[in-house]
């Protein structure tokens, strides 16, 4: 039997990865020890607010540097983490580590930065996840507004009835809620009525070559209009080219994440990027001809 992932939460960008049962078993052993061996770390990818020419926060992305397997991508190991019942344990490690890091950011002269943490559906299974988050914020003396939680729309839609109360309580704490990979889940839009999100992230699938893809343009314009109508911030994921950024900006997208601005960075590099106002301005202002 093979483990096929990519349709659910945790698998990014419509990627379909197939890991053989044997490989999965081998990974599983290593994953059970990864936390103790300090093989996990988080990298942070900046969110850029184009009008303000500043970094508004960053997404914490999990990396596994395995002694046995080398660097294993999260799209490969997160489905295994979930399948073997480690989602809560790993999720707690990620949340604690991200808060530990982000709690220091104000001391670097950077204010109002949010750290975004990806959640697995399984973490919402425990009804008191809001209490977990509250304790975590307290432990790190971190204001709730500095934390953002990312859910895929498949999770939000599939669980919108069940997680309604939990979702309300998380927002009542002051934590921001974000929809990840918007447009790629097989879902209706009705969860947008039931759950009040703060941010909507357009999946990279629609961002890639948007400046020359008619279908992507129609989809991005609709998502931006949807965000505006609902009063939800819109972020474009996976922006790699200045042309994509320029097109999206012209149509009113406010926030950007992607290799054009920055790859996911080690904590210190992330702070350096966020502090470099001139560099951020040049990325926002410089046109394609100047780049050549
Ligand atoms: P995601 O949440 O949609 O994260 C964005 C992914 O796109 C990241 O991949 C990021 O490195 C990649 N990316 C960002 N900009 C660009 C770009 O310009 N071009 C391209 N080609 N890719 C770009 P990564 O780090 O491999 O993570 C993949 C997925 O794994 C994430 O997708 C998320 O669903 C999941 N993941 C990562 N960390 C965690 C975690 O701590 N917990 C959970 N539950 N899932 C996680
Ligand atoms: Mg994505
Ligand atoms: Mg994400
Ligand atoms: Mg995403």
C-alpha cells in the first residue's frame, strides 16, 4: 500500500506525493525522535505590505533536517506526522517555537509583526485548542494580535459547523485567522458566512504567470473583490516575478509572500530582511526593465 497525500490539509499547492509504505515506516521511526534530537526547525517567510513598503509579519514553515534522510520536505513528512498520530505533538512544538521566536521581535525595533502558524485539522479536534493558545501566549508574554493561525479552506469548510465555537473563542482572544491556499480546496463558500476570517491567501496556482494568464486573472480579480466585499485582507502566495506582483497590485491586492520578495529565512535573516527598508522599497518600486 502507498500513502497518497495532497488532497487534504498540510499538503501544499496541490502537490501529490506518493511515499511507499516502507519509506513511510522508516520516516515514522525518525519522526518519533526528531523533536528530541532537535532535527526540527522553523524558517520564516516575510509578508510584504506593498503600500506601506514594510514587512507585516511572516509565516513559520517547518523544516526537518533528518540525520538519516537529509532534508525532508514538509509536504512529505506532515502527512506522515498526521497519519501516525503525532499531529498534536508536532503542532505544539511548532506553536511554542514560533511564539518563542516572535516574542523577541519587538525587541529588535520591529513593531506590529505577526507570526503565522499553519494548523493541521487534527489540532482543532481538541475542543480546548483556544485554551492551549491562550496558555502559549501567556507563557511567552505575547499579545494575541501578534499571532495568526492558518487553516486551509478544506479544514474550514469541512469543520465549519463543528469548529464554529472554537473559532469564535480564538478570535475572541484576539488571534487572527487566515485561510490558506484559497481556491484549491473542494469546498463551497458558505464557510465564509459561518466563520469570520481576517486574511485570505490566494494560492500560488493562481498567482503563477497571472500577468499573462486570462483564467488566473479572472480568478485573482474575483478573490480580491471577495476579500474587499467581506472586509478580509488578501495576500498573494508564491509571487516569484515582478510582473505577477505588479499585476496583482494594480488590481488591489495588499499583501505578498513569495520568492520574488524572499525565500523562507532563518530567524536572524528574517529580522534583517524586515529591518531593511531600502531593500523592501526597491523590491516594491523597481520595475522589470530596471531589474535586467
Ligand atoms: P503553505 O502553508 O501553503 O506554505 C507555502 C509554501 O510555499 C511553503 O512551502 C513555501 O516555502 C512555498 N513558497 C513560498 N513562496 C514560494 C514561491 O515564490 N515559489 C514557490 N515555488 N514556492 C513558494 P513549504 O515550506 O515546503 O511548506 C509546504 C506546506 O507544508 C505548507 O504550505 C503547509 O501546508 C505545510 N506546512 C509547513 N509547515 C507546517 C507546519 O508547521 N504545520 C503544518 N500543519 N503544516 C505545515
Ligand atoms: Mg500554498
Ligand atoms: Mg500556510
Ligand atoms: Mg499557503
